[in-house]
């Protein structure tokens, strides 16, 4: 699908990780020469780990708190099973980093006034995030490449010119 040929977080949802594990097990059971689904799962982990590196870098460089935007596994839903955002949160915790985590479809709306200077990582491509007005001095890490530029805010569009 063309939807999978765009930047963003790794595959998500309750089915993807579960089905990848089952297909990986089957590849081993059948003694196949390549475990494609195991590779996909490992690539998802590595992509998220790269984003954790990026978040940690900007957090240490600026001293700003970390805020993850998005818990849901896909835009405009509240379902969180297999969410790439939850994977990233777990990886940051494993590094000893604290991160606030917010999703308007899970936790309710927030106001622009509550968007204090921070390192924001957009983990779910909710359309409403483009309307958030970050405080100057903030850093926005956007693997989806859809967040608008804002005055005084550094936007890192992962894999794209910034």
C-alpha cells in the first residue's frame, strides 16, 4: 500500500506485532532460509531505538523535558495495543529518561498554555497536533514530516531536510 511508503513510526497495532511473531515462529519451524517477519520486527525496534537516540540527544543538549505526543497505534483512534509510541516510551524509560506522554484521543484535549518548552516527539500522526502552538525554544521531532514550522521552535523532520 502507498500508505506504508511514507515516513513515520514503525508498524503498530495489536495485529502487526502478534502476526509478525507468529510468522517468524513459522519461518523457524519450516526452516526457511529467511525470517522476513523477524526482520520486520527487528527493524521496528531499531527504528524506535534511533528515535530514542534522537530524543535523548535533544533532551541532553537543551535540558528540556521530554513529551511524547501520541499513544494510539494510528491516527484519530484511542486504541493503544502495539503502539509505536508506547514502544518509544518504554525504550526511553529503559534509558532512565522520564517522559510525559499525552494523546488527545486517550487523555483528552490540552491547551496551548500547557505546551511548555520541551522536546516533543510526535509518535502518532493525529491531525490535531498540527494546530498545537509550541513555546519558543521547544524542539519538535517529527518522523511523519507533517508538523508546520513555528517561530522559535526547532523542528526535526526525521529523514527529511529541515
